C-alpha cells in the first residue's frame, strides 16, 4: 500500500495539496475536507476528544454543513412525528431513531454526549448493536429537527423508526435464545456433576439410597432443560410432521424424548442406568450451534430498515406553485413533487418540469448518472444530481419499482435451491437408523430374555447418543465462522459455508463490487510541459464551479488557485480564467477549439475522456472511470487458482463492462442486465449443474443475491443487498473471498472427518451394546473421548497461518497513544 | 453422608437463584450490547466544554 496520508477523522486519503489540519490533544492532525475539519473542531471544542481515543475505526465523512431550512425541519410536523415520537409523560417526549454509521462504542458515546449538551434533552440511550437510539427531551425546549440535525452534522444520519420497533423482533429472539441456552448450560453442569457420582458409584459401589437420590435430582434438573430449552426442536419437529417432511428436528426430538423417557422409566423402576446427562448435554450443544448461527445472522441484518434508508421520509409537494414539506405517506397519485439536486426521488413519476441527471446506480447498476428530461420517468430511490426538477407522482409506496424489486427478492429467496446439508442429513438418518436397530434389538431379546431386553435397548440408544454427531457440524461451523468474521467475511446463513465449499462459478456485479462505485479521475495524460498534478489542480479549479456529475470526480482534489469568469457551455464543458490564464475543460473538441489545434486522439477503452487546454495548446487528457478496487485483480487471480469460473453480470453499458472484463481477463460477461435478467442467467448456470456464488452490492443485485446458491454483499453496499445475501464482506474489500472459499472447503473436510469418526465409533460400540457387553463406565468414557476428539479436530479451523496475523489494535495501544 | 440430602437440594436452589438472576439481567437488557460497556469505563465525563466556541471554517 502507498503511504498516502489519511484523514484523521474519516480515514479517507488526503487529496494532494490539501493542507487543512486540526489540533487534537496538542498535536496537529491532518484532515481531508471542510466537513471533517468542522466535525473534528466541534468534537474537540466540546471537550469530547475522548472519542478519538477509543473509537475502533474511522468515522463517517459528515455532510457539508448548510444553513437555513433543510430536510430536518419537516420532522417538526406533528403528522410526521406520530410514527416515531411518543409522549412519555411529565412533559417529555421520546424519539426513536435509527442511526447510520454507528459502528462502535465511541460513536455511541459521542452521540450521547453531544445530544445531552442540547438544552432540554434529558436522557439518551444508544445501542451500537442495533444501531438505534432513544432520546427523551422536553418538546418546548428543543425540537426534533434540532436533534436530528445535530446527529447529521456529526456524520450520523438519523432515520425515524416506529417506537414499537425500538425493541426489535431480533432482540426478543436473541433474549429468548440466550435464556434457553443458559438454562441448558446450567442444567448440563448440574446433571454432569450428579452423573460423576453415579459413574463413580458404578465403580466402587454405592448405597441404593444415594443412587436413588442422584437419579431423582438428575431427573428434576433435566426436566426444565428438556421442556424449556429444547422446546424449539419440538416445535420444529411438529411443524415438519404437519408439512409431511422429515427435517433435522424430527430425529433429534425423537432421540431426546426416548432417552429422557427411558431414564424416567429406569428411575421409577429402579433400573440399571439413567441417561439424563446425555440428554442435557445434547440439548446444550445443539442450542449453542443455533445461537451462534442466529447471532451471526442478526449482526448481518443489523440496522437495516431498508425502505426508510432509501426513500426519504419527506417530500416537497407543490401546490399552486408553493412548495410544502409533507410526509411521503401523504403523497397521492397525481401530486406534483419538487426534487432539488442532492435529494432522493420520493416516488415513481414523470418529469413535468425541468431536466436533470439522476443517479440510479442503486437500482440499475448504471455507473454514470442518467440524463432525464420532460416527460421521462424517474424511479423512487434514485438521486437527483444536477438540476431541480418537478415530477407528477405515478406510483407510491408498494407499487414503486423499488418495492417491486423487494418482492422479486422474496420470491427468489423462497426458490433458493435447497442444498442438502450433509451433516444434518447423515445425523438425521443416523438417528432413525439407531432407532430401528434399537427396535430390532428389543425384538430379538424380548422372547429370549425379557429382563435384558430393556437394558440392551437403552444401552444401544445411549452408547450411540449422537453427541459426537450432534457436535460434528456445530463446532466446526462455529470455529470457521468465528475465524472468517475476524478475516472480514460475515456468514449470515447457516448453510453458507457448506455451499461455499461447493461453488463452481462466481458471478460479480461490476459497479461498487469490482469497482469502487464512484467516478474518479483514473488517469492523467499530460500533452504539454505541465505535469499531471498541476493539470489536475487547474481542472479542479474550474470544475468547482460546475454542478455537473463529472465535477464530482474532482471534489477530492485540492484547489490552489481560484477560477473566475467561469462560464458553462452545455454539452461541451467549462471555460474560465485561472491565474490569469484562459482555460477550457471538457470534451476534447471543445478544448482544442480554444487554441485552434486538432482534438487530441483518444483510445476507445470504455472510459470517458475529457481534456484540459489553454489558448496555446491542449494541456492534458483526463480519463474518467469508475476505478477498480485495488485488490480486485489479485483476488480474482486467487479465485481462478482455486479452479472457479468467473463471470460479470452488470446493468452498466456494454463498453464499460467489456473494458473491465478485458482488464481482469474475464471472458464471460453480461451488460445492460436488469435484475430479472441476472436472475435468469444464474438460473441458467444452475440448470447446467453449477453452484453459483454471487457477489454484489446494490438494490438491483438483491434478487440475484437471494437466488444464487450462496452470495456475498459488500459491507459498503445497500442494506437490502446485505439482508438478501448469505454473507457480508465487512469493510471495503473483496480480499476475504478467496480465504472464505478455502476455509469453507476445509470446514467441509473437517465435518466429514468428524462424522466419519463418530460413525465408525458407533459401528464398533453399537454391536457391543446390542450384545449386552458394554458396561456404563465404558460407554461414558467412550462417549466423552469421541466428543473430545471432534471438538479438537474442529479447533484446527480457528488456527491461522502465522503470516496472516496482524497486530490487533488493543486498548493498551490506544491508551499508550493517548498519554 | 446424610448431609447430601441437604447439600444437593441446596445446590439446586442456588442454581435456580442464579438462573432467576440471569433471566432478570437478560430482561433488563444487560446482554443486548456486550461491546460498548467495556469502553464506557475509559470515556470520562470530567472534561468540561471549552469556554470559547471554535472558529468555524468557511464552508
């Protein structure tokens, strides 16, 4: 990596020539833009420098502070507030907000402290895990818009959430699962303790009265474990039976019920053996596996109120030429809505006034903003970039294109090809097999030796207690998911790892996945004596005066001179005076015309070229493109080395996709694809027997991500993409993909080894038990050893190769920095 | 060894108490966020706001 300095606040590279800095804790720190500078000063000025000491990652780049009325003012309307603000009595109101970019404890601390400094705010609760905040305030002292504006200026954009959702379904699910897990855990420990007494007694002899005592207390403790903790398995089994299919829950429930009933029977009839320890342990480990899976899923889905984050909460309705802010829900068909540059289109509609360029990349994957004029349609969720427009609403709410994509996603997910989960399948069949064997054993012994019949039958059931089998998958998955999360790949669905191991084809979206998803100056080709940086600075000085989307590519470039006499020539470029020099920037023909030279030749390679020139000659050619991520090429090479077929499916223009595909050496690609087209392509591959991994980031990718066998969404991508994907790439990097596939393959291998071991252990012990040769202590030791072996084998997954270990930023290190 | 008839039920009662305490803690939201409290202790409230507001940069 290059040693380019990065912004102290947001971590973005500092554009060359930018000289802003802030003084934090007596040391001068560089920042990248006015916004970051303002926030850093705000934070230090309020005595909140602690934030920088304890945050775990760079902060979000704040919005440019603007004065005057803004979008937040609308939130003072009672009609809008009724959804997320409630009266909590004593003259106080409580607002529930969903907050963007809330990533660490220091962020929540900063939010709490900056809000508490506002007059009238009495209580602030921020939960970084769910991305939600509850603020109590006195409405006569502070307005909701002030609260929201304060957050937005710090770089944390707030969204209103229904007050009822403050305690989300996910939270309730997690709490219940945690309670069940702990009951099973405590129960397991207790019963194990009693079991040690029983096993020990089997060796050395034990008074009947103590034997009875230990059995009865084991029963007492195992009962809540079975009926409270294991309840989800029974419910699942009932559901499966009603739907007339045999899932994993049926044999598991059956095994638990039989082992428990047999133990109860033995306790009551003063029999030979009880198996409460096996039952509780089985329940605990199964629950543990499910809890870890659920926690990963919640983490991936956290902070996703998909529609609120895409469609704005308010719109400007135009009535008799006057604009008024209304809630989006209030919009009706035929209303005229004004959308200013920088705002998001609130509903599908047709432009009735003005023309502009709209960024639809979230919906279509098109990397460049699309021109839209009078009479053309625009879709909700796209961003207006250039000029103010007015549109007549044609579809709202559920009927918008955005919602349609959501529905397409639902369907794709329900049609996701079912991948037989090897481990579950084997474990399920295994339990059924054991039950059959037990029945056969009982049938064999019953006519011959009725006393021995029950004993041997139960011995078969217990010695084959699928502890090792039940553990085989969960422990391996836990170890692998834990490791991958540290590497930056979050697995959100349980079957992701198993499917990932079988992947044959990888299909990439282009914009925002292979590339960074924003236009930047990719290459500067000086034509005269002026070097690249100087040319960039001159072009940037002119572009500062433009609202054109191309100007955005220069937003990061530091301007040393200011331009004046700037005029915009539509469709051609800009002309102006910088440091006494007459300059043009724009299309090569337009620039060459200033000096009377012929337009410089440009290579046709998918990027768009603009030129810079003065009155003597053209000075430089600048290539604008959506830049490839720095790691893309090496990651693709690694994937190819793993024997995978690579493809691109993009909604962007043919030239742009072809150029990227050529640079990356990918032969198969599709351009101008709609979400439905992409889904069709995936289905084609699947029909030909391929197992497809889809990697994408946008709303338009969501159905495809849902429909592929396994999918990964970029961490920087849209929330909808992340919720539909089975994995999320944390951070801005594709790099963990290759490691993910390697680990997934290793995981499958280890699961197979574990199952193989558990099965062969049972192949030896079941016949012994059936013959009545196995004493309890032998069974106990054998069972423990086989479980231990399985756990140790799975531990191999969480070991990393040495060179991969990078020093974690520990609190100690930060403390050292701070002092 | 008769003491076992007292000790074992006592042990179960204690475990019951522990489970009850845990349920209360879960219901109280103490397990909802396991990451930030670790930092909370390091973030002091004892730095007063500086008396003069900082100069806002031109923007």
